[in-house]
């Protein structure tokens, strides 16, 4: 089976946008899309990814901004800043980042003019963005209006365990550490910090406190200690969940997908299967890692010379998107 570039672009963006709609619908945005119930919704990477791909569905972007204006107290600004840095890094093959820092500044200005909870964001190192892209975002935000299409999140949804735990512990690192340990057998402060985008020192302090309180078990190893969570079932019962929803590193997943979206929206890559095949080869390790977590095989580039790699990799990406956009 093969797929051509035009068909791939259409299916890619349809699926990518649907995944975003599912998560925002679960959070309380009105739509005709089913709310996400299978995967844990991770608010900060969802915000950044929606801003990154927003021009492909302006209703999605507008609805998400309105939700944030009304529900800004749920945002972990420190974590948001860390994730923004990753999305603002240049992709060497594209010579541009998925998200231009200038776009974030326009968003912050619009948000702060309307929201009760203000964002204090430091000055970002800017570099020249594409004029047409910036003009489109400036036009969008200059005409932004609240349309009353959002409500507050319903914390009974298992996919919103992040917000449920933030409601209990507060909006800080403890929530993401707890979710990570609920979903994994254990981890050390370094590996957890890289996974959830917090400082290693902060995570180590929290894990040590949990170990002293016997909430977690400390497993000493040669260089760095690992920690595992105790009484997982009792904890899930206490917060009203029968089982843990599916975990995925949404920051890494959205970053890969948004980089591909950037290429598929930018000349000359958007019209050239050979150039895209080259980008796909550079993206193979990230795609393989994500595919593995979803039990999806990613084709090896060594088996497909030149632009022959385009179709099998594109079909693999669509399989990932299909898996993320379905229930159960």
C-alpha cells in the first residue's frame, strides 16, 4: 500500500486537528467531537501545540484561547515556559522552529487583556519569523472575541486526572510526578525530570519527602536512586478512579507531529516527497519511540532508498494518529 503527498497531508491534518479537538472538548470546549477518554490530557503541551498549529483550524485556536482566559488558574506557568523552549528551538532541516516566539508574545498579550489570571512572561529571544505567518496570527488575535463556547472542566473524567490532582495538590510538580509514578513501575529524579519538564532538584526533593513519608519506596542503586509509588490501587480508589487512563509523553508526541506539520505547510517541503523523505529520516528515532509506546512498528529508513521512504513512513505516522484519535 502506498500513499501520495496530497492524500497524506489531508489525512494528517484532519487527524491531528481531531486529536486536539478531543482533548479540548474533554476540558470543556463545546464541539461535535467526542471528548478524550482514553489518554491523559496534558494541559501545557496541548496549549503550545494548539498555538503552533492553530492557523489550520482557527475555530479550534479561538475556542482554546477562550478556555484559557476563563480557566487560567489550571495552567502551570513554570512548566509551560520549559515546554515553550523546546517548541521554539530551530529544526535544522527546516531552518525554523515549530513555534515562533513572536507568536507566543502575541498570545500572551491577548490573554492578559482578557483574563483574570495574568501571565507574567519574560522577554524571549526573538528572530525573524515568516512575515505571512506572523501577519496571519496578528490578524487572528486582533479580531479575537470571547464567544462563550467553553465551560469549566468536569474532573470526573479519568482523562483529566492531571487537573483532578492539581485540584488536590495545587498546580505544581507533585501532580506530574504522581501521574508518572502511577503510570510506570518507577523512575529516578533525572529521568522523571526529562519526561515531565521540571527541574531535577525539585523532583528529587519531592521524591525524598515521599520516601520519608512511606508514600514511595526508595531503591538505592550505584549512581542514582530510583523511586516507586506505594499503594497505587488505594490512591486511585481515593480519587475515584477504577483504573489509570493511558499515559503518553504528549510534549514529545506533539513536538514530532508539529514539526511534520511545519514541513507540510512550508515550501519547498510541502510539495516535495524527496525533501520530506529526508526530514522523515531525521525524525525516525522520535517516531520509533512514540510508535513503540503505542505498539506500532515504524519502518526502518535503511530499507527504503531516497524518496521511497516517504510512503511507508507517512503511513506509519497516520497509524500513530489513528491510534491517538480512537477510543479504547
